[in-house]
């Protein structure tokens, strides 16, 4: 018996329901190899990663690191801006200017509340005359001593090329808690 006759006899015995079953069996094997097997490997990797993360969380809990919620973190953030009053920050700002022998002439002061109402932007525009080095050191000291301050803009103007004094316009913004503006 040759291979061709065996094949014809098998087809005759199986008929169309048997052939359909054989095709479905081959199709199921293909789906398993190309779809299920890769997903099983991926699932195993995810389970391993999940177990590793659970272990790290347990170790962090045992090490005494307190768990905080996002709301706690947000309240700590806003609390940073409410610690000192506006007058305290302004005293530090003027002390930094006095340290560099700079006189802060009459400036412009403007309060702008934020959209959420928890922070206030206190914008200060100061005209200052002095040497470039004095002004630079004043700004560095002011930003170090007043951590709620941000340098928003600065412009320099020199009357003549050989002049040692520079006219400067410094725009600072102090970010304050809504209740810290009224503090004494």
C-alpha cells in the first residue's frame, strides 16, 4: 500500500465531520502556540513583578516609613507657604539688600490670589541702583533666605559704558499661604 492510497482510505473513513475536527484541532494548536503561550509567559512575568513589589512594600512598611496619602502631601506642600508671615519674608528681603549696601527704593507691590484660593502671589517690583556684583549677590541671598520667592524678571540699564552703577528693575514673586498675608 502506498501513501496515496492510505491517504484516500483515511479521508473516506473520516468523511467531512472527521476532516472538520482535524482542521479544528490544527487550528487550536496554532492558537495555543501563537496566542496563549506568549500571554502565559507574560502573565508569569507580571506575577513575578507583582510579588517583588509586594515584598518591597512590606519592607518599606517594616522600616518605619509612614504611609501618607496624596491629601497629606498636598497639605504639607501648602503648609510650607503658611509657616511665616509676609512681614517676616519682607524683613529678610530688606536685610539681604542692606547686607550688600543697596537701598531698595519705593517699589510696586501687588497681591494676586490663586485660582484655588490656597496660595497668594505677592509681586514685588523693586528699582535698585548698585554695582552688578552687589545686585547679583543680593538676588542670590534673597532667593536663599526667602525660599518662597521666585525671580520673575530682571532688567539692567547702564547710563554709560564706564559707569560702575547699574540701574536694575527686579521683579520678585512671593508665594504665600492665604492666611499668612494677614499675620503680624
